[in-house]
């Protein structure tokens, strides 16, 4: 079985197959030693990449935020195509693009393809979340761009710590809030609520990553009779919602079944509509 598949974009911009079990990275490379890099994860459903140009645009924006010069989108597209072609045919494939600081002015750029973890059981039962303080007030990051708010970095220590804290509270995932009580996003996902028949998601910016999947979810909801809006939302909007979901490229729309131990209703009709629509692209 050919999985996973690893492709490196070399210094000439050419995608090259690498052995995923062999050494590739020096232990003292800044990108891996310090988590000084950026990444994107792309869903390839039945051989077709979903939202590839959006992911590449966001990867380029993240790289610019950390002062990293990365290969052009054409090189990434060629590497993605090679990784998908070399991987065994599967219905649901995850392709991760990573760019990190290697040497002065030179990025380590890799693409890795492997089957997507099966989230069907999680979508069926829903996920329990804990609401955790992100440690800054709403809008703070606009004046502190060096804190990399809204940038998808490979520095994941805070995310891992938050998920461990959630598990210690009997939850499985995290929803971040600002220190002044506004909802932000999930630890690795966007947040969507259903309130009074309206689909809502926190406004992008102010430290919130502009999710590539959330716009599709809102559009699917509108086709199913639910108007959509982006706005500032207090934590109470989540606890009082009719239903809520964590949304990402690979898990797609996972319903939230409880918030800090308080149960939340599952909207199975919309969850099924989201899954069907996202699979279709």
C-alpha cells in the first residue's frame, strides 16, 4: 500500500518524491525546532481537491506573516497532484502542505498525503466542548500582529495544552473565547451556530482564522432555508443556541453535543445536509 506519500518541493521549485520513513529534516532547523512555520490541510474527495486555491492563498498569507518566502502556487499545485497520483485511490484523502524556516531565506516545503481519519462516529454522536479563555480581549491582535492571530502556524503547543485541559474537564474539544467574553473559534476548526433559524459564525479577523470550509457550510445552510451572517457573538450565544458545529476541511461539520457539560441539541437534518454538500464540493 502506498501511504503516506511525501513530496518535497526542492530549491528549483520541482516536486520530488521522498521516502516518508527516511530522514529529511535536521533537528536544528528553525521551522521544526521552534515551530516556526505554517501549514494548510486540503481535503481530496474521490480524487478531487476541494478549495485548493483558497488553501494556497491562505498558505501564502500565513507565510508572509512569519517572514517566510515559499514556492509559488504552481509548485505547490504540482506537488499536490504528484502526491495524490502516487497515493492509493481512497475516497477521502488529507493532503497537508507545510512550509517552514530552514536556512536563511530558504523554506522547507513539503506535501504529505494520507487517508483522512474517519469522523462518521463523531458526526453521529457529536462532540463535547469546553470553552477556554484565549488570553486576550477582542481586537487586541489588530495592534499586535507579531502574535500571529489568524495565522495557521505549525507552533501547536498551545492547542495541545488546551485540548489536554478540555479532556481534564470531561470534554473532547475546545471553543476559544476572548477575555472579554466573545466567541472566537475551535482549537482546530471554525464555529457555526444555529440561533432563531439563523446560521451564525464569529466575524473573521481579530485573531480568528478565516476558515475555508465555513463559507461553504453557510451557503449550504442558505440552500436549506437558513439565512446566514457573520457577527460578534457572546459565549451565551453558544450555550443558548438551537445547535452548533465545529467545521474544518477534513472533519467537515461535527455537531456539538454539550458545552461545559450542558447538553446542546443535535440538528441531524442540517448535519446531514452539510455532509452531503461538503462531499459534493
